[in-house]
């Protein structure tokens, strides 16, 4: 078994995700590899019952053409599900491949950002410029009611990924709810590359930077946004709304751009061992006024960044209480190319506090009336007059 250091700070494997049209997302860091020095000894796990069940199925099940591969996948999936941890999951080889592609911002799909709820339908929070979704007129605020004949109420991000993503050139039909009206859209999937960072200069020399998720290229893209946008800037708005998290190394790098010294965050394993992460590298804007936008869909790695900057008194948070995910997952690739996405550590703010199941409290609490009111940096001409949270952040900078 290969151990992939997929340390991520992201949202539930499935809860709000930037489904680069379908990509499961959470705290993961597949590009960072750690050596695997052997299995821990495992005590008190009786596999006799499992072995008996497998033999019974093979010997006596009425249909002799049993799909043994499916049985194998189901066995491991059941084992991980029995942990009762919403952030640990089993991914078959195809799902794991799609997950890796989503971290790189490359996939074949339709080009939408989605947020998820366990009690309602996925909501489109934005579209990728030039994507099939943008060409078809899909909008932020649209609810996806069906994909094909599959009802989407309460689906997770990985389920959405499987349904929406597919080979380049194939078609997918969505049933959309928009303002009480039902629309049917058939789109042709295409190869898409999505940047994780977008920026613009707004409101009298304020650099606005949005991070959609913490992927493999986020550190480089973020540094580039600062290099290009900081000259002449009098303040910064860092938008982490709807950001489900991602690689904790990228979170480290973003914090280090704004804080000159000290701890960024710390990790603790099941034995209580503490791994302290310190500010490092280049500090592009250690003193420029900074406000961070957050909401209920800001999770894990984005909470690491927002919380650390708040604890360091480097930035004020504007928006609503964040998701509250204080755990970190790691990918363990199995011999057949499948993956166990397992919670291995918990993370803490520099002051030793955890936000798990609590979230971060904003310094300035402001609600956004509708998802469609949010400023879309990919379509800056639409402006931000209705974005109450962004306007509150600008007011904090101006104070």
C-alpha cells in the first residue's frame, strides 16, 4: 500500500465543494508524498466473520457470476463507513483519479462551482468562463434538481462528481430550478482548466483576491496575484467564501504572505504529538490593511487561513460563522489504484484553540441575502453593489 501524504484541510468529502464539475473535495494533499514505514499493528480486529461471509457468497449465492471486484470495493467501503467519520471515505480507482485531477484544476466536465446541503439540492455558486455551463447560461443560484433521471436532493460532492463529470465530448442533461421555473439543459462535456485564484483591483485601489480552493497550484497563483496587484494597493480583501479547503501546505503559504513570524497552525495526532507549522518564505504584504471574507461554506484549509490571520490580529473576518472542520485527512493509495481517504490528525490555531464543530466567529457579522448577490471576479463588469459582505469589508478597510 502506498501512503500518499494527502494532508488536506477541506470540507467534508462531499459537503460543499468546488465541484470542478464534479470533484470530491476536502482536506487533501495528494501531491505531497510521505514515506510509508510500515503498518501499525492492529489489535482486536476480528476478520473471521468477514472471511466467512465472503466464502458463503462465493459458494452459495444464487448468481454464480458475482462481480468480485465490486465485492472487494464494497468490503473496504463498508469498513471505512463503519468508522462513522464523515471525512473518511473509500474511493474506487476511477473516483480517486478524478479526485487527483480536480486538485490540479483539470478535468472533463461542464465547469460549475457547487455548494451542497444534506437536506436540499446542490446550488451553483458560479461558472467557469468559457465553459459549457457558461455557454448554456447556467447561473449562480440555480439549483440542480436532476442529472439525467437521478434526483439530486441531498447528494454529496462525490456523487455529483460521478454523475456530472464524464469523457470529453459526451452529453449530460440537467434539470434546473431557477426562481420557481424549471429548465432543462443538455450540455456537452469538455476539458477544462480552472485557476484556484482570481483577482482584481476594485474600489479605489483595493486588491480583491478570491481563493476557490487550496489546490496544487494555489501557492503559485496566489503569489502571482499579489505580485501583479499589490503595486498601488491600499488594502486587500481576501475572499474565502465557499472555499471548502484543500492542501494545508497552500494554507501555510498564504498565511506567510501576510504574517512575518510565528506559528501558522499546528497538527496533533492520536497520540497527542504536536507538529507546529511556522511562518516561512517571502512576506509580500505583512502590513497592508487586510480583511477576510468567510461564510458557512468556508471550511478546513480556508478556516486555517482565516483563523490564523484573526489570531495574529492581522485581519478582521467579515461574513458569517464558518463550517467548523478541524480535522486533516490523508490519502492511502491501495495496490489496485483505489484510495482510503482517512482522518489522521486534527489541527489547531496558533492560540491552541480548535474550531471543530464550532467554526470561526466573524469580527463583523454580515449576511448575504442571495448567492447571486456575491461579486463574481470572473465577470467584474457586473459589479458588487449587491454584495453586502464585500461592501462591509470595504467599509472596514476605509475605517
